[in-house]
């Protein structure tokens, strides 16, 4: 597929995501991955002596090859109709990232907070892996901001970057790895070894995008007249405090920009408590997120077009 077609597919996919959001769960690739993991776990329990790290690597590579093959077959079927091929490719690519759901989920928790804290605790439980049953008002807001800003990388920047570089198969590969990391990449005894390979691979794939996202948030803070200098300073000071080598960059940059402190009890503290955490802080974070994503799409498209021009002139 030629580079200009890739660029067009990315932007059509973004429009599809913004207008329609996620595909129905019955046909969503992420749900399909989840079902494969369930089957794999049953197989793993049946053969407990199997090497878990090797099994995790096999699962990751197998899912990448399987979904890539499905995509290749679909493209082959529609290759004689260029417009239909572009549309199908765009729909498939839109499942590798999530802009509308990311922002609307954070906004929904904010609205729930203004009505009932118990309902907000339940809503935020769908977004984070921590226990939310006893979270205070401030800690709910912190959890929302953390997951929202971390997922700018996971749910937008990384999959689109790898699509720009490697085509749609790059986006599919990233989504498989990131989904496996989210589902089995925990350090509990059950998943520690199975999730080792996808977790490490996810860290590698997000290394540059995570830092790039932090820079985008600083730029967005400048545009929105938040404290962009403090955003940079806090990112440089606190980004490495998180267990993940990558997620701290967008979270710390946001904490600095808004003058807030983000706390995951027993894990990390990012930023300084200059301002109180309020439901309006979620709104400000959503503004930062939107501008960061717009900046990312503009910058990445410009660099991609510049690369094409330079390549054609060689």
C-alpha cells in the first residue's frame, strides 16, 4: 500500500472513531483477543508444566500473525475496489486506537462525581486496575487523570505512530501487544511469567511514544496557557517514579501543567499539590488531551509528508 493511501486511511480511521466510537463487541478485535486469552488460559491450566514465558511469547506472536493474516485476506478480497479497500482498512485501523471512548469515559466519571460518589467509584473501576470501592473524591479524580493521560500514549499516539512507520500491520501489532499487556501483563503469581514477554515488548514499543506524548502535553499546556514550564520541570523530576518506564511522562507533565498532585497509594506521587483536585480538573485534563492529540496528528502527518517528499527526490 502506498504512503499516501496509509495517510488517508489513518485520517479516515480517526474520523470513524470520532463519529462512531468502538465497533460492536461481537466483531471487535480486542474482544477477539480476550477470547483467545481465555482459551489459552484453559490450555495453560491443562498443561501446568509448560514454560510460561515461552508460552506468553508464543501467544503474542501467534495473535499478531493471526490478526495480520485476517487483515491480509480482507485486503486481498477487496483489492479490486480501491475505495472499498480504503474503507475496510480504515474501519479495521480504527479499532487499534480509541479517541472518543478515552475522552467520553473520563467525562462520564466527572459527571458521576457531580451526582453520586458511589456511582463515580463504580464508573472509574472500569478504567483502572486498582480497588476503587473506598476511593475518596480526590483520589477518584486522580485515578481518572492518570488513566486518561497515560492512555494518550497507549490508545492514540503509539498505534498511529506504528501505522505511519509500518503500515496498518504496525498498528495491529501494537494493539495486540498492548492488549495482552493490559490483560496478562501483571506481576501477580498467575500472570507474572505469562505476561512477561508482552509486558516487556509493550515497554519497548512505548518508550519513544511515551516521551513524545509528554512533550505534546507541554506544548498543549503552552497553547492553553497552563503552566507549561512547570509541566516540563515536573515531567523531568517525576516521570521515572512510576513502575512503568513510560507512563510517568504524560502523567507527570499533566500534573505539572495543572499544578496538581497525582497519587496512586503505595506506588507513586507525581507533581506538587499547588491546586486542589476538583471535577473541573478533569475538564482541564480533557482539554489538554484534545489539544495534545490534535498536535500529534498535525506533527506526525507533516513529518510523514516531509519524509515522502524527501524519498521521492532521492
